[in-house]
């Protein structure tokens, strides 16, 4: 199993923690930029969350 596969498995198993980290990172960016890029940050957060959810689904089907 490659490093990437292991990382995908860990993300899939810990989606709730990953999503919390995504939110925290987005909030930090919004704070530093005073919300100037809030729309772009929100889109990026959603894309990252969707990717994490997809990895969770892949982990469920491979077991």
C-alpha cells in the first residue's frame, strides 16, 4: 500500500476531524483577509469536504 493510499484511508476513516480542520483553516483565512475572499474560501471548503466524503465512500466499498 502506497503512502497516498494510506492517506486516503485515514481521511476516509476520520472525515469528521478532516471537515473540522477544513472549517478551521477557512476561518483563519477569512480572518487574515478580513473576509475579502469569503466566497472563494467557502467554495474551496466545500470542494475539500466533498472530496473527503468521496474518500469515505470509497473506503466503505473496498472493505
